[in-house]
C-alpha cells in the first residue's frame, strides 16, 4: 500500500511539473541585433585555390609538411581578400604571357 501511495504521489508531482512547465506565460527574450562588420571573401573556385597551393609548395622545395601547406593556403586567402577572382585571373594570365615571351626569347637563342 505504501508503494502505491508513493508511486501515485510521484506520478501526481511529475504531472504537475510537466503541465506547469508547459503553461508558463513567459515571453521569449528579444534578440537584439548586433552590429557586426560583414566580411566578404571573394569566392575563388576550389580548383584554382588548390592549384595555387600546389604551385606554391613546388616553389618552396615541394615539401608536403604542414607548415608549407598552411603558409601557401594562407597566401591564397590573403590574395582573395584583396583581389576579386577576375582580377586574380587577369594577373595570373598576364604573368604567364610574360613568362612565355621570355621562354621564346631564350629558345630563339638556341636555334
């Protein structure tokens, strides 16, 4: 009999707690807008980011250690902060044209 009274009391208390919690009329707290500076990072294609990192690693001895990979990854992130992808691509291809012209001049000396 004592067990029945205890279990009925526990059931009544838990029911009161559950219904009491669900009927609270407290309004949710208002969320205040926070002034944050929007950071817009140019969305470079992953392929071009990876290409830059691999070329950078190759220029630094080809070591595939964490420090070199991290440094090269940070460099392309810094470039992306300053240049749009179109500007980066234009610079990259202009730079390639200069290298090709130098190679042609060098090649002409050997012919």
